[in-house]
C-alpha cells in the first residue's frame, strides 16, 4: 500500500511519517507548509506542496503516487482562534475534508485514518471518557472535528470506505529534538516560551471544579500517537474495503489525568526554573474542566497502549525547544 499523509510535515504528521517509514510502509506527504517543516521529513519521502482544500492537487497526488490509503491530519487546531474565527475553522477543517473525500471517492481510495480530537466530548462529567460518552463540543474546533467524524462515517456507508477515527487527547513531547512542536499553541510550549523569557508560566483559570482548581488533562506522547496511527493503518490494511468492521472510533490517551498546576510544577523541575511559580489569569473561552481518556478500546481493537510517561514528554519537548533556540540565527 501507499499512504498519503495530509499535514505530514507538521509536528504530529512528521512523527507519523517516520513511524510508518520505519515499519516499511510507503508514504507520500501532502502539506501546504504554512506551519509544516519539510526538513522534518526523510529525504526519500515525496512531498506534494498544496492544500487539502485544492481538489486538483489532492486528485493529482492520489493518482501520481497510486495512493491506496489516506491519513488525514491537516487541520487548524487552536481553540481560542476557533472561537474568534469559526467560519475559518469550518471552511478549513470541514470543507477541506469534503474535498479530500470527494477526491478519494473519484480515485477509488477506500481506506482512511482520520485525525479527530477529545475536543468532540466538550466538558464530560465522567472520571474517564469512553468512546460512548456523549459528544457535546464546547468550541468550534471541537465542532469541526465532530462534523468531520460524521462526514467520514457517512462517506463510509455510502461508498464502502473503511475508516478509523482517532480521538487524540493532549499531545506532547518529541521523538527527536528536531521534530518537536515549533508552535506555541499548546500548553507545554506556552510554558517554555514564558520560562525562556524569564517569566512565570500562566495558568488560565484556577476556579474549575477540580482538586486544585485548574483544568485536568490526559497527555499522550507524540511518539505513542504516531504508533497509534500505524496500528490504525495496519488494521485497515487487513480489512477488505467495504467489508465489516470498517467504522472504528477510538480514544488515544493514557487514562491518567494531570492538572495544569501539576504540569507547571513539573515543567519548572525539568527546565531547572522551579522558582518561576505559575501565575493565574482568567479562564480562556471554550476550555473544559476535565477530559481524561479511557484507553481500553484502543488496546482491544488496535493493540495499542501508550508507553511514555509525562516526565518523558516534558523532557523531550524541552530538548526540542532548546535545540530550536540553539539553531536559531542570532541578531548582529
């Protein structure tokens, strides 16, 4: 098989590419490089530069590389931005998926791994979120991911598409420093950005109904997440297109909840700046209080279980942050 990985030059995408290449899969990347970095990718991997919203580019990539399956990661993912610009998020995340599914149907490509999110659950009032927990997203980003799952399943029923939707929980860490998250949208890079400037980390809200008042999340190492994608792809390879069991949705997490304050304390330890105690700012719009995965189904259906702990995630992310700082050109 040959897998097209949309958004494959991104932080998560590059880890997925390397995991699949290391396991002998053939891959091609489609990325507009607006936030992706081509240098993250192995030299032998073909890169088609373009947007998933461009039907001609997608169709051309599917045909030119004889693609037989797609891992769809390309999307916008910043919750505050989605609250401020919902139309942009629906156009990019939902509209782009429609274009991709149309191109896949025309090309006869019948296997899809879809990048979803725990944001589809919203603010679940349960200790562990299972795949049966009702989906009630509380921000436009989560809404677009849930709408994406609906589209994927509908396309599967209509056209025999075999699908796996992976609901990521909070992704962190790096398998190698040069593959690390270069943005500052996620909580750990945001903490690093402040600490590197000699400033205390900022916690958004400490009045949530949680043990210490800060949000509780389930953090999963990006290398583990990449292995989950490989497991999903392998499951689809074993399944005949149009056959039974081709509509699977699973959580990808660890089942362990960590508060933002606990995370900030650990970041202080790992970076050697524990004296920079976090300060509290107002809540951000669209942030649920607690979201922690039940990871049981991923083990049962995909044979997947996360292996890395939170300290490994923070330490490897910090190595990546330092690597980027050392590689940056100095003024003057």
